[in-house]
C-alpha cells in the first residue's frame, strides 16, 4: 500500500514538472521569449484561435515546440529502453547499445541518407524504416549467433556478442562515411545527434512508437523484477523467460530504431537516467519504468536546451553534450555506489 502511494505521488508531481520543464525549454533559447507570449502562442496553436502572429509565434510553434517535444519523447524512449535492458540483462552498464542495436540502426539510417531513400510524400519514413529494419536485422543476427553458441540465450553471451557486433558495425559506418561524398557533412553531423530539423511528422512518429512500446513494456515490470533474482528463479516463479526476453528485446530494438532515425546517435540517456531514477524510487520496475520515462524526458529536454543556448549562434551536437554530462553523472553514481559498498 505504501509503495502504491509513493508511486501515485511520484506520478502526481512528475506530470506538472514535465510541463514546467517543457515550457521553460520553449521560452529559453538564443532568443528569449516572454512567458506570456509563449503561452499565448501555444494557446493559439492548440485551439486554432488567431494569435498575435509575427516572428515570435513562428519561432515557438514551428521551431522550438516540435524540437522540445521530440527531445522529451526521444529521452523518454531511450531511458525506458535502458531501464528494461538493465533489468532484463541484470547488468548496470546495459542500455540499447549493449546489443549493438543502436549501431545497427545508425548504419541503416546513414545508408538511407546516403542513397536518398524515402517514401513518396513521407520523407522521414524512409529513414525510419531503414533504421528499424537494420535494428531488427542486428537483433536477429545477435540472437541467432547467441542461440547457436548457447541454447539458453544467457545474458553474458548476448552482451558479449552485442559488443563485438557494435564494433563491427562501427567499422562499416566509418567506411560508409568515407564514400558519402557530398553528404559527408549531413551524415557526420547526424551521427553526433541532432534534433534541430525535427518537425511535427517526426513528433507524431515518436509519439505512436512510444505509446505502442509502453503498452508492451510496462506490463513486463513484474517479470523484470523476477529477472533480478536470476533467470532460473524467474522460470520457477512462472515467468516465461524466453518469451519475455524476446518481447523486450524486439520492442526495445524497434523503439531505438525510430529514435535513431529521428535524432541520430544520442548516447548515455539510456545508461544514466535509469540509474538516477533508481536512486529516487528504488529498484522495483513498477515505479522504475515510469520514473525512467519522465527522467529521460527531463534530461534530454534540458540537454537539448544547453546544446542550442550554451554558445550564442552555435548549435552543438546533442549527442556530444549528453555524452559529456552523462559521463560525469555516471562517474558520480559509480563513486557513490562504491562508497556505499565500502561502508
């Protein structure tokens, strides 16, 4: 009962905090927009009532709002994937990149950019399909190799093969960049992560993908708690270990593929934010997964704000900023955990 109250209390405060962070990120930037003008423009865009118009309204509705929404959705998605992977593989260093899925999705999206693959009338969908396709191929390849080496699909085998596969894909991506020609700048900047060109179609794609993934992953909270005791124990507790493992891996792969196709390579979100959420709400996945969703959204919205406002008239790659901040946070978390164990 107490856990349920804490869970409800967290969700009660998480929603207004998310709205406040989103509003703050829309207002602040290279050009500061007063709160009143921001609220008026948002109300105009939401209701269709004619607003004041002008450059400010265009900046808010056409540039900042879709970018902030995309940052929130990508951050929530990557953080959810990281929390699920850490629970499934019982490894604190696990996230979507552990399986090489992020690398595979990156290779697919870069290849789509290189050949200009897109569907008529749906320019973003082509890159997304290639990223998801390569992510699934990566997953199938790794699981097939793992199954051929270890019929039980142990987590150690999957992680080891994922790391090796990620190194292979990184080499292939480097070769692809060498032959990218005039698209070198686009692919290189994309590999560093960027949300500067995301519009409402990308936001819609992310929203649908995250909603479907949440419907599949959140009900697995109890099973992920059982995995923390070991796969054999989870099996004895009635968990269908192989089904849950395949469901989580497939869903995470698809969601990462969508995120990579929209925002490029953005690291450390899925690694750090679940750890921060675990410090706040504990290890139970019924609380951890929603906390990771909100924490990832807050983290990436604020990081994206730093990437576009830290240096005037310069757009920093968001992947570089998340790596700098995320690595510092991870060192702090690791040091804090080491001190607790020593005590």
